[in-house]
């Protein structure tokens, strides 16, 4: 009953917030910010979790100079994951549906931080999703990975993160490695959860990974080969 009441008062505005809209895009990048484990509060664009992703939007734009990739952020209805409801996953699906109406079905990379990384992984099975780039993701030990079959999955996690754990991300990537088209991870030496330490490295590397996933023939992979094994992932 509470779920139905909550859904009835949720904002019905757009989930897709374009930041770069070429007239005839060939692909898309959706940027997903973090949130809270449980919260019924509405999101606002000035909240820190959302503002934290602005430099990533700019970095991705700079890494894709051809101007033929649509870049957008996803507007969550609520700040929380909220248990089995997994509210941000539904918002991503809304955004992907809006994207298809706007530009047709496009291969899309989901770039998400923390809760956004968890939501990106959950939404990976959508037909438009080509790959997931997760930054300091919140991946509980039992997080499902079957939906990444045939997709690309890359995680970047700070070595000194105490909010979400790099070991949990590594375990998730290893479980996905037999299913995904390619799954890998790199540990950001000295990196923290808000991605403030070595921020330029975070921005530059995440953007380069996204660019590589969208155009592997023209854009080299910024991560070393060791990032795609099943042993210990390298510290960069």
C-alpha cells in the first residue's frame, strides 16, 4: 500500500536530461549519480551527488570530439534505492525509453557512481545498453550479474574507499567475467569514495573508457590488459 501511495505522488517529468544533443546521434551516454540506501525524499539538481557528476559529463564530452554522441543525465524521482523497489533502475528504464523516442534505439553506455553504479548494473539487460562503467559502485555481495551477458562492464574503485569496498566490486566483476562480452576493473591508488582525491585521473580515465567502449577501433583502451583478468586487479 505504501509503495502505491509513493508512486502516486512521484514527479512525472522527464527522466532524461540531455547535456549534449547532436541532430543525428549514433550512440548515447547516460550519467547516473549516487544516492542513499533508503530515502523517500525527492532529488534536486543542486544536491552534491548530482553536482559530483558534472565534471564527468564535461570529460566525456571532451573525449568524444566527433559530436555525434548524445550525452545526458538521468533524473531520479527519489534519492533512495529503497529495497526491492530499486527506484533508480526504473528511472533509468524511463530515460532509455525517452531516449528511444527522441533518437531511436542507440547503443548506450551507462556511467554511474555509487548507487548509480548499482543501478547501471541492474539496468544492463536493457536492449539499448552496450556497456556499463561503474565508479566506486555499491555492489552488495549477492548483486545479480546475469543481465550483463553480452555487455561490457568496467569498474573503477578507489583504493581507500570506506563507503563502498573495492573488494566487493572485484568479486562482482569476477562473477560477471564469464558472462559479459568483457569485464574488468582497476583500483585507483589513493582514491576515495567521493572521487576527490586524484579527481583528474577519475575524470580522464572514466571518459577514456567510455570513449573506447563506443569506438574501440579509433580509441585505445586506457586500462592495461591486467585489468581484464580474474586475479588481483591492478592499482593505477
